[in-house]
C-alpha cells in the first residue's frame, strides 16, 4: 500500500433539493455533472476544481426532522482549501456577493478560516494555511 488516499467525494443529505441545488450551483459557480434517482434517494453531484466531487442526497420519504447538530456524532463540517489568506479574502467577497452569511475570517496559529452554512445549516468553511 502507498500513502493514505485523498478524499474523492463528500455527500451531504439535504432537506430540499429544490433549494440546495441552486444554492450550491451559485456557490460552486457550476452546474451539476450528475442528477440521478437511485431508488432510495436522488443524487446530485458537482465536480469541484481539483477533481473532488460534492454530492447532495435528497430522500423522497421526507427530511429528518431534527436539525443539524455539530455535537451529534457524525459530520462536523466540510472545509475547502485556499492557497493563502488573499484567496480566502476573495471567497469572503464572493459569499458577500451571493448574500451568504458567514462568520468573517478568523485567524489562528494553524491557519485562517471563513465559516458559513448551507440552507440546511450544514457547516462549511474555506481554510487557508498560515503564512510560511
């Protein structure tokens, strides 16, 4: 075996694909590359620069009624990499243009993050490493 493999895709379950697909299309500035009904759920996938896929799952039998809770075991957040703080600042401007609320850029010794949430409250982040 070689090195541990990189992440190929992330998929999140959403309550309403009619809301989430356009929201993510605007965020990614891209249309979905796949939209299929698998039987148990509908699967919509976006191709992100760098080769990663980001999927949305919608279940026809209705959404989970308990809201997202980062304290519940499972996903805490999904972070997208930025090369540096300047790129992070560009994404802050893009979120502002799209009207997406965010927490501003937070700097720490290990890097800088820009947190925001999707329509279902799933935490997302743009993250840049600390300056060299």
